[in-house]
């Protein structure tokens, strides 16, 4: 299945579409951003429709007087421009539901008219309507450059089309933490070669989802071979072989091995506990969460020694260690996590720069202190610290099971 995307500007809708198509393991034949003139549209549509099974046109759906896409496609397909009753109903419902002003008649005419043979989708985030048609044996989708509308139409209508097209493929999902997207892709290129397609989605904390898809003609032994290679290559970074998040895996493992967790947070300010509480059933395994932000709180609640705070500072491996041991001594728990660091933008120095973070993870068998220097703004540093702490917790539980 070959797909092409044609737009009149490299907008967020195109970026969203491109990522979604890669996620489905679709081969993207062309991705064009071109001027919106009849000559250019006819030239490019002739190329992409000849060499693709599916074509997405993004933008040019009539809101502007310069929009000529639909009229040009009608000319190409040798059909009339028509206004269907369903299009009028969708348009009227959008205006009524969202209390929008009614555009002038000539603008409505441009928005509502489509080449005969296209069926429209309901609009929720703007005046323009998306549509689908089949011409010359090709599937043609018309989408607006409004990214929220594009997401809505894709997720509610087009997704089912691709689900049906790819239902016979074999799909494996892996979750890895702590690797740059480029490093993951480089390793996957070597592993998958011509055996499978893959898609990697990574957030600011390098928490990544890998989707590997195999064609329906690929034998199971090849699937097993690729799966084994991925498991070995990413062994130190892999935390799930399903589409599960770090907080979900952490709660599941704590339940599985009947462990009780307590958390002490300084720079993360409660983010770790909040993410755990997002998971149903967390109350079975989460005993306590302490946001000991001030030195006084570290001393009075966790018994971090004043001498330690004065000599080494709140951001130190010594303080992180005593925060963790304080939890073990005062909470009814057997696994602990503690964080302390400098989130910025101020407060850093040459010896202790912004982003310096200490994460303590352990149990009665021992406390491990991990040092990091995270980059980014204040929120990004805190997010990276919180997710890293969860990953270290998952690794500890697996080791100590």
C-alpha cells in the first residue's frame, strides 16, 4: 500500500499525517508541499495518483478565495461540482453547536461544493469539511490544514480504514527508556532490514514506543528472529513488550511482587506520586508520597541530618541517600524512591549546574544513588527526573523480584 501526501504548506496537519502513516507501517511514496495553482495541482496529482494507492490532499478546501483544489480535481476527474444535503447539514450543525457566525453566501458555496463523487465527514473544529472519494481506482482524501480537525477526522473515520487495510499484518510493540530516537532507529534499521517496517515515537524524556509491523507473507520464524534481536539489543532499556506506560508497569510489578512503595520528592514536586495515582489500583501498593521541598522538611520528616545538608547541600548523593533511608525507617514500606536536584532556571553553579539530579531507589537490601544532569527548561527537567525515577523503580523491582 503506497500513500502520498500533497499540501500547500508544510503545516501541523501534514506532520500529524506523516507520523500516523509511519505508525501504520505505510510506505510513503511522495510528500509534497506546493503552490496552489491549477497547473501545479494537475501536474502533481497526475504524478502521485499514478504511483500511489491512496492520496491525501491537505488544505485548499474553500475558506480562502485562492483555494482552487476542489475545482481543479473536478476538472481532472471530469465531474461537476455539487453541494450535497449532508454537507449542508454538517455545516449547519457546526455553526449551531459552536455558536459561530454564518459566512457570506459566496464563502459557503466554496466550502460546501465538492467534485461529484466525494462524501463529506462532519466538521468539529472549523468551517471546512473533509471528504473522501474514489477515482481512477485510487482512494482520495481531502483534509483541512486545521490540525485539530485533521486529527478528529483521522481518528474517528480514516483510522478504521487503515485498521482494515493492515488487519492481516503482525504487529509487535516495545517500550524503551533512555535512548535517543536516532539511536533507536539506527539499531532497528540493522535488525529489521527488509523483514519488517517500524515506527518510533519518543517524548522529551526519551520514553519511546517502538511499533514493528510484518507483512502477512512473513513467516513466524522471521517474526521470532526479529523479536529476539530487539529484545537482546534493547535489553538494558526495555521495560515493556506492550503499549503500557512506565507508571502502569510500575504499579503492575508492585502488585505482582506484593511490594509497598513510599516516595520522597524534592525537585519533582509530587510528579512521581501523581503519575502512579493515575493508575487504577495504585492504592494497593502506594503507601506514602512526601513532597519534602524545604530543608526543614527533609530534616523533620525524613531525618536527613542537618550536618549533611550544611556540608553537602540539599542536592547531593548524601541527601538523596538519607531521604531514602528516612522513608524506610518511618514508612510501612519495603521499596523507596527519592529525588533531589536543581530544576532551574536559577540556582545552579559551576559545581552544581541546573539539571543536576540525584535519584535514590532501593529497599532493605540496599539503596542505589543515580546521578544525572538533565537538559531543558524547568518543566522538562522535572519530567525527565520523574520518568527516570519510575524507570529505575521498574528495573529495581525486576532485579529484586
